């Protein structure tokens, strides 16, 4: 896996039981506090790669080889808040391997994050953290209706053309919220778009990973309202297909997700969301009106329910969509 290669280690474990738990790092701090010098055969201090030679290196993790367990334990505060980072660094400073077994490595931030994501994806599929008990034998049938894929590809082609993204979309950083089992992700991939995919449902993510639709390095089990706690303003486009059944009664549940999207978009960032009804599309536009210039379109290639209405928006500070 990615982390094995980055750190040059063999079998390893991350102690937190989910990607989301890497924010609070409760188990990380607890385990680090219990490590004794005699337990450690080797240690690797992990620093974020920097091109500025005058800038102090940032410690983002430590890996130790436990003599008794016989494998590596990787601890990181990469996603933690300031208070937890301070506690982490204090505990990590106490840990040393043998003189010959102490090393340092510098890693690219994005590669390290992908490695952590991949660990939890593989662990999910292997039942390490959560047993989804999936029955994937459908006798050759597909989870993913081809009609929907083709209809979404038409929507995406129009979106890319209107926003002058056709030539360089593969180089853009994108994210899909509420990806589920990857039913719409196929259309993105076939349109040259390879996003981070996020959903709160472990079993849906697991299904998409098992089917090879979702990328283990880019698929995260996470409440989408928490995205800004894990990502900065780094995405060019955020997608969301059939983002939920929006009604006046559950609108508040989606407001937290949709109103947080602007916090992870670059200044010229754009969004494309689909829903089943015009009323829902109007509700999306209303929720996003303070941060986005948006428009609503009917998707006439839809089956009449899936992705029937489309909302396209651009951050108000960026390019205005006419």
C-alpha cells in the first residue's frame, strides 16, 4: 500500500478505527502514552516535505516497530486540531528506538493522506473495522444501470463545455459528496474525472470498493458536513448526484452539508448537484444563494426520477454562471 512504500516498512496498523477518528486522535494519544522504551525496536519520525529549507520541518507522524507485536504501528496527528497536535508532539518526543533503529522520512502531504485513506478502505473491505456482510453475487447483474450512466455523461459533457473545463478536467481536484456505492462515479470516471468520493454509509462505500468502482486511495467514510475539518480550500469542483430527498421537514439536515461546500472550494470553484424534482432543485438554490451564483436545469435524458433536475453553481467571488 501507499504508506508501506512512503515509509519503507512492512505490515502496519493505524490505531484509530476510522478516518473520521483521526480528527480527535483519542486512541493515538492513549496508545502513545503507554509506549515504553523497551517496547520499541525501530522508530521512524515522519515529516511533511517542504521546499523551503529555512522552514522548520513539521512532524506529522511517528512509526514504531513493536518487539512483542511483530509489526509496525503508525501514529499521526496529520488531521488533528492544534491542541491535539501539541499533545501528540509531546508524547512522540519521548519515543526512541535503538540508536541504529532511529530514522526520519519526509513525505508529500497528499501522498500521505492518500495512504491513510487507502488503509481504511482496505480495512473496510477486509472487515477490519466494520462488517458490512455484503452479498455481492447478483448472478452477473449490475448494481449500476447503464442508462443512468449515459444520461449523467451527457450532463457532465455540457457542464464541462460551458465552463471551459473539457481540456484540463483531469488535472483539476474534484470531490463527490454522497457517492454511495459509486453509481454515479462511473459517469465521472468515463468523463475523465477522478474525484475523492465521500459518504457516511460504510456498507455503500464497501460495495463500491468491492466492485472496483471506487478508488481505495480516494474513498472516505465521513459525514459530509465535516468535510472542512479534513480539507482546506483545495477543490476545483464538487459534485453530488441525487444528494438526498429534500423536503421542508428534512431541509436542515442538508443545509449543514451544502452550506459547508464553499469552505473546501477554491475561489473559482464550481458545484454540480442533481435531485429528482424541480422543488428540490429550487431548495438547493435557496440554500446556496449566499455563496453561489446558480442556475437550475431539467435533465431531459433522465428516466424521470434519477438526476431529473440539475443545479449548477459557481462561488460568487468566482466566474458568474449566466
